[in-house]
C-alpha cells in the first residue's frame, strides 16, 4: 500500500494587495501626467499674470512720473517755492523730479517714476511767454480800419469798428486775403473784397468769396456779391480784447529801467552809428538815423518821449534782434505818461528795415506806442510808418492811430484805429501766436514739448 505523500503547503497570493499597488501606480502615473499637463497650461497663464502685473506696475511708474512732472510744472507756473531734486511717493511708487534751467526763459523738467524697479521717465520742456497771442493780421478798437488806394491785407482782420475801403468800383475794392469781422451792432463792411467769410451787422458794398453773416445787407444803393451762403439775422460778433494789456507793458518798462538809464543830450538820445543796446530806459526822445546804421537789441527799450527812425541811402537803418536772444522778440516802447496825447509818438521813414535774430523766423522787433490821442478824439498819429519800412516788425498802439503809407510791408498791426494808404501791405505770418519777448516779467510758463524717454527695467 502506497504511503500517502506528505502534506505540502503552497504560498497563497495576496491578490488584493497586488491590485492595490497597481492602482497606486496608475494613480501616480495619472497624477504625473496631470501635473505635467497642468504645468504646461499654468506656465503661460502665470507668465501672462506676471506680464499683466508688470504692465500695471509700469503704468503706475508712468503715472507717478507724469504726476511728479505736473507738480513741478504747477509750482513753477504759480511761482511757488521749489527745491530740486525732489522725491515724492505717489500711489506706492516713488518719483524723483529734477529741473534744469537752460536759459532765462527755458527749463527742462525730468521725472523718473519707480515702482518695483520698473522705471518710466517723462521729460517736459517749458518756456516763459508773455501770455498773449497775435491771432490776426490786423486788429483794432472802435476806430476801425480804413484801406485806401492799393493797400492790401494778407490775413484775417478783426475790428471792433468799421472796415471800409477807398474805392467805389467793385473791380478795385481793397483786398483782404482772409476773413473779416466787424464786431458789435455798429459793425460795417463797405467797399472791400474778402477772399474768405465776412461777419458784420451791416454789409453794404462788398465782394465776398465765401459766406456772409449779417443783419443788414446791401441797401438799395449798394451791391454785395456772395459766392458762398448768406446767413441773414446772424448774431453780432463780440468785441475783441487787445492781446497786450497796459499792465504787461508797464512790466516791460520796469524791465527796461532795471537795465539802466541812458544819458540824454539836449532832450534827445541820438543813434547815428551802429550800436548794441538794451535793456535800457531812455528818458527823452530817441532818434535813429543814418546809412548803414545797425541797432542790435539785446533787451527792451523804454523811451519816455517820441521815437524817430529815418534810414538814408542804400543801407539805411537796420534794427535787429541780437542773436544771443535766440527765437525771442524785443520791444521798443514809446510812453510818456505825463503827456499821453502829444508824446509817445513813433515815426518810421525812409529805408528802415527790421530783422529778428539770425535764423529765427519767429523773432521780431515790436514797436509799441502808448499815445492815446485817437482814443480821446485827437488827430495825432501814435505810429506813422512811411515809405520803405519792411521786415519782421510788429506795431502796436492800443489807444492810438497807426497809419501805414506807401511801400510798407509789415507782419502784424494792432491799434485803436488803423489807416493804410497807397501800397501798404500787411502780411500776417503764421507763428505769431504766443509770441515770445525777452521780458519775462508777468509772463506765464507754458509747455513747449513733452516726451517719454522710454521704459527701463
């Protein structure tokens, strides 16, 4: 009988454990894949978030720089106490502001904004002006404008009084190459050819190449030709204020006096040979004459008396702004407060030429008369320009009458009353707006240019 085999034991498999290990491996595998996928998705999201945050911070730096530069500009413009360089904190960003004085009338403001080391720079160049604009070729008070013979205005005209020509023939009306405004209820345009529009309470005889705005139009004995649209019952235009105030002119006079007072001989200060002068007060009449006499102006002249400028010969008198003045202009003022109706008169005759500084088309000589004869009903001419006068010349007589005769060619004329005779021409020059003068007293700082110099890490 065969013996039974001894009892043998066999190891049993832990099936549940093995399945658990496999599940863990699968989960780890999927977790690794998920992390990889999420990482691939999250990386650009995080990058975008970081870029968005940096952009926001960069903007914060920019606005801090802009705010700092505006603060400096405000303080300078309003004559507040300033000390630079200056550091400010604005909205969590710091800004460093510095101001560099370039010359008497120009400064540069540099502001650096810094938020989290993201830096933005803003630069403002500012310049001082006297706060006035010459917006018209000619501007007058209630005395108005009278054009005679072949006189011409190239530019717009604004008068608080009438604008009238000297010919009854429509084919030879005096020409205004621009628009005309004759303000107020007494506004009148008569015997004028305007190449642009006309605004006047009354238009009697005229040729108008564009539109007409009026209350009263072409009476029975008159004729008006309008190429554009007629606008009857239009509101009268308001009187315009003169661009340069008496207060500002007084400040210019103070600037001139601060430069010293010249010595007069027999009641006059005579210039008959080339000279450089200004700023100065001349407590008497001023006479400039000669052939080849060059007067170079470095600052304002205030003449307490009359001014006579007479050029002789081929070269005549040349009055120019010094090159050192740059693109600014210089004023010569005739003002005698003790005799406002018979003194403060300016006469320009013969071959007299006026120049800005070399290479600067916006640099002018400005003649100012404070004579008030016309305003008070008198017959004295505040400024009388006769023959041959030409160049970069502005003339101004807010209380008096200016008369331009014969071959006169100027850039801008403002007066209580203006009369043009014969071949007088006024050529308005674009760029007269915000004219700069050497006298900064009473002026206003304005932004000349602005720029951002770029981002820096």
